[in-house]
C-alpha cells in the first residue's frame, strides 16, 4: 500500500474512528484502526465488537491499494504533532512507514486478517431523514439517558419509526426528552415490527453525532432484531441494541387543560437558572420556581452554601404557581437550544410534572422535587 494524504482531513477521520477502539481489550488487535485502500477510496475501520465504524477519508491520492493496521495512540500522535500539510503512508510487510516533509516513522505491523469484520450497509429497507435533523435529535435526547441504571433500557435512546416520521426518546426516570421529526420509510421499512423496539446505546448515539458532518445531506437507518446500521454519505456505523423494555413514555406526558402555558425566552431564562443554582449543593439541590404578577422568581437555599433570589420579567399574569425543580435538569434542556428561541412551560402545581416544549417537536418532562416541610 502506498498513499499520500492531506494530514488534517486524515486526522479528523482517524480521531472519529479511534473513538470506537477500546483503550484496553483482551484482543489487542482492537486497539488499532484498520485502513483499507482501494483504487477508488480509503476507508478507516474500528470496532470494540459492540460498536463499529467505517469512515471514508477525503484528500487521499492512491498510488498502490492495500491494507494497514494503525495503532490508535502512536499513529494518532504522529498526525496530531506534525505540522505538515501532506503525509505519505506505505507498508512493506515489516510495518507501516509514515513520512512527513522532515520526519519519518516506522510502526510495527499487525496482521490485518486478524481484524474483525465491521458490517457494511447493504439493506434495501431503511428509514431516511435529514442528517442535520438527526444530529439535533441526538443532541436533544442523549443527555437524559442513564447508563448507570440497572434498567438497561434507560442506557440508550429509543427510536420509533412511522411511515413519514421518527421519534427519539430518552429518560433516566426523573426526566424525559422526546423529539419528533420528518423522514421517509423506504422499501417497506415501516412494515418491520422490530422497529418499535430500537434502543440505541448512549455511546453509539454520541459516535453517530460525531461522525455526521454539516455537509451531510440525508442519512439512512436500518434496524434488525439485535443491531442497527446508520449510513451517511461518508460513514457507516454499526451498533448492537440495548436489551430491555423501554418505559411507556407516552403515559409520562400529562394530558391536561387546566394548567398554565408560560412563554419563556431561552437566553434570559437560562441565565436566571444558572444564577439561582450557584448556591445549591448535593444536599439541597432544589430551586423554587414561582410564577406570578409578570415575574418568575427563582430562590434557592443551602445551609452550607447560602441563598439566592433571582427575578426575571415574563408575560404570565395568572394565579401564583410554585414548583421546585432540580436546576441541573432545567439547564440541560436549555443548553441544547438556541438562546433566541422561545419555549413553553406547561405547569399546574408543585406536585405534578412540568413540561417544556418548543415549536419544532421537542418536549421535555421534569419531575418536581418534594418541598421541605
């Protein structure tokens, strides 16, 4: 194999692939990234046997096709530390030679035949949606999963597919995120019943978000009984699915007509929440949210940290409503939104869940904290 690569582009693709390779493994070969070069393209491949990625590298000039196994740590360091615009890679049976303008490295050879196969995307039935939309769905749901829970299903994001829509849902038992978006079932995809139980692990969703670029147009998702494949124009990601039954999430969203619907501007609201939570502690995490007379008043008190009182002008002028919430959960929701966006807060009292929503299909349920008596 002999190729010349644009170092920055190769580094970006290599770092994305390397994120999959395990730091420790009983199979040392997995601590590498495999490079497959054909006359048409170069593809980086990595897996930990639960997640796998195939990512095409731009800016490659192929002189001789071939295969190389590249150690994550040392090869990644070479790419990072060099300042050369281009680098040359070649294999000679004894190892891989990496040449810069004034540098040369020889890395020991691993047997490419020992590297596990990572699935390609060959499915005729799949769901297609805009890549930008799917990245946003991941950002808005992945933070409320719970990988530490004994309930395995909480350690991932549920994907539910319709004929022309997809819904992503996540929960850790104390809050729940849901986002819907448009898409298209292709090749009879909607008729496969397994689609209703597609829970993708948190780590896999984070990798998918990282692998998608702003330049990607559409992505395709193919689901099977135990795994899922996601394909973008330059990458294919394989992941095993999370086992277990996902909670009946629709039951979590309260159906009520007697609650207040309060409009809040994300930027000022998030600033007020961050200020109020300065004096919270592990023992006293709650912030009291009081809505009345055109003002949202946020108060917090912790014996070892002090107390806070923050006021924010709002448009609400109905009866006084107070609810105590964990401000970290409110902040997690607000930080994935643009500061100039407006959200609606559906709140009835301090005993029932509060529901935040946006006009683009995003909903977020937060359970209230009990007030100290």
